[in-house]
């Protein structure tokens, strides 16, 4: 049940967050609800949003690859709340597997979810932010988009696209009072690794060149969960930064979020390649 925001509480801060059924999205929603924001929590699986409803969030079904549904959902939120102060494009997943084994349709789905979906949501939200002369857009990137690894080419490239597009968008929207922030997590303790491993099982075929090192591919799927930062700690730190008066253009947080970008910046490419190939078993194929 939705209660329309009235003039008496029209100044309430409103956040729209995608991918809220679990993990980072759910904790972001709970964190902002605890700060007395009105939270419009969305997800492809709305039946999993019940805990957020109980916490006082508004919930909406949303497939970020469905442009029609995106438009309808944004209109619903505006109709109910009057405005959106913060858009957090969090929904996404990691497609893991050898680059040469990934069919084009799976690669397209990765980009529709991680990149084109957020682009379309922003297209629908920014006119309302411009009309008010303020707003904050947060796009979920990844340190994987800075330092690509073997067996994650699809995921890494989709996040690199998010980074580049967000950089351009930040400059273009600044004259209108709209801020753009990129969050680049390291290892955060969620179900991300489990979901990534599921993409491997549906992709790797017996005839693949990489079947002899299959365990390493699953290792890459679960890398984000190695000594990972608790999701509540991550979300608390991120929220504090992005709702500040002057949020930084890039927020990095979580295990390896400092060192992996540093390696990319300072190490020779050949040396970094050797390190990655050893870590993920590719030297065994030589």
C-alpha cells in the first residue's frame, strides 16, 4: 500500500534504489530508511522486498532491462513522493567465464543490466532533478572496471563503461545542480559470488579450452568474497559520503579497493598480467 506524500512532508528526502532484494541494495535502503529518508526500493523480484516494506520503504517491481517499466516506475515514484533527491543505480550481476566462450546474447544481457539499464533510468529521472535544480545520481561501478581480471571480461567491461559514462555525465550535469558519484566497491560480503558462480555453470562447456583449469574460473567468481568487508559497514560508509553536502566524485570502499587500482596505475602491464595469470591458473595452459 502506498501513501502519497503530502505538502506537510514534501521536504522529506527521497531516494530511489535499484536491486534491493538482497546484499548491498537492501542494506542501502535500510540505512537511508534509518536516517528518515523516504526510500523507493525496487527489484526484479518484488516478493523479496517484504523486509524493506516492514522497515517503512516503498517497494516497486522493476526489471532494469525493461524500458517501459522503468518509465512507469519513475512516474509512480514521482506521483507518490513529488521528487527524487537521490538515484542509486545498484542493480547488476557478474557474468563470469572465458571471454571467447561467452555468447553475444549473454554479453548483451550483461550490458543491458549493468550499463544500459542505469542509463535509461537516469534519462527518466534527470528531467525532474533539473526542474528542481538539484539531485544526486550514484552509479555502482567496481574496482574490476579499473583492474580487469581473467574470466571476468564481460563484467569488468560493463563496469568500465559505467565509470567512463559517469565521468562524462558528472561534468555535463553539474551546471544544472545535479551531482554524479561513482561507487567502486572492493570485496563486499554478499551473495554476489554465489550468483556469479551460477553464471559459470551455465556457460563452461566440456570442449572449452579452459576446462582443465575450471576450478580457477570458479575461484574468480568468488574472489569478491575473500576476506570481504561486511555489507553493513560498507553501506554505512558509502551513505555518509554520498549524502554529504559535497560528495566526492568517486567513492571506494571494501577489501582491495585501494590496492588493485594502485597496482593498475603503477605496475607495468606485463608484470600485472603475469600476476593475474598465475592467480587464475592460466600459466598451467602454457
